[in-house]
């Protein structure tokens, strides 16, 4: 049995950011061996255990195979013969596919360290395209690390566009969409989340009312940026500087939604629409 610290804790420590939660992967063990060691099993779909003292999550190394539609259509395989590299390969981004052993050595089979250094958000494998929720996760990471100048790799953004155009995002439930959105709204640059969704075509699918604002002009006297969609994201950026409250930030996204319904022949005026 070997235990590794994985994912966000490794990533954020390397970036010099506070580590809030730690996740662990156990290689070469069975559920019974974990129970015998005093761990408490909590996972239903795959073996996840709570440490008897720290109550942190320890998951048996596993692989995932696409077996249905949407973000829940996966079959998991967890067994002692699943390697650490196998487990890390199912992760979304290379910067999240890092592990650290008990000697502090970093295990990096997918060049996550290089992408951290180059400030790139890059998918690990084509399996990224099997989970539509990852489109929102990447957008959220882009917002979370925008102040560190991270950008999405061209090939990853292209894959996100393919997933959107293939209708994969239509399998997402409103609850999952809101959870990712809520988390994005707590970041320093929440406007980046919505800009990324627009860049890959997902904004039109998930937030059509916001997407409809782009290309709608407002009077230059009051809005020198003219475009109402750009104005909305600028307003969200300012709101993030002024308030940490999610409801305040979300309200800024909605303050001009009526302008998306203004008949074009009335532009740039929006009497009764915003």
C-alpha cells in the first residue's frame, strides 16, 4: 500500500497559495484492508474512506470508463492493480494530475509542472471530452487563477468548443451548473468565467439571456464601451472589487438583461427594457 497527496493541494502548494483541503490516493490496497486499518468507508460509487484521525478523504486508485451520457455516465474500476499514473490520467487538467509521495517527491507523469510554470490550463487526455462539467471547471479555474496570468491551452479550448457544439452541455443539471457558477463568482475575477464560456460557445447554451447582450449597443454617452455584454462583464469585475457577496455579484449580471429584448430598430435606446 502506498499513499499519495494528489490534486489541488499539490497544485496550490507549488503555486505558493494556501492549501484548504487535502485529498489522498491509495495505491495497492483493497476496501477490506482500508477498513482493517481503521478507515471509514463513505463512497458509494467508488471506494472513498475517511482517515480515523484527520477525517481527510482517502480514495483507492481507480480508472473511469464512459458508459452513458452526461457527467454521471461513468463506470469506475478500483483495484490494487490500478497504478498512480492510471488514476492521475482520469483527471481533468495536467496541473491537477500531480501527486506527492511521503518523501515530498513530486510525481508528474503528464507535465503538470511545465504547465504550472507556463501558466497553462491543459487537459490531460481526450477523455476530458467525456465529461461536460469539465467545460465549466476549466472556466472556473481560468477565473480563479486569472491574477496569476493563467490561460487555457489552444487545444483545450478547441475541445471545449467541440463538446459544446456536440450538445454535451445539455446533459448538465441546473444544480451542477449553478454550483460551478457560484464557485466562480467567489473568485477574484469572476468575469473571466463568463468570458471563457462565451469563447467556447457555452454561454449561449447555459446563460442565453447573458449571451444575448453581446452585440446590443447602448448610448455611448452613458456607456463608452457601447456593447451591453462587455458592459455587463465590466460591471461584474467592478462588483468583485467592491463586494465578496455572491448575490451582489450575480445581481450585476442581471441588471441589464432587459436590453437583450429591445427591438433592434430602437437601438441604442432601451426605454422600458433596462
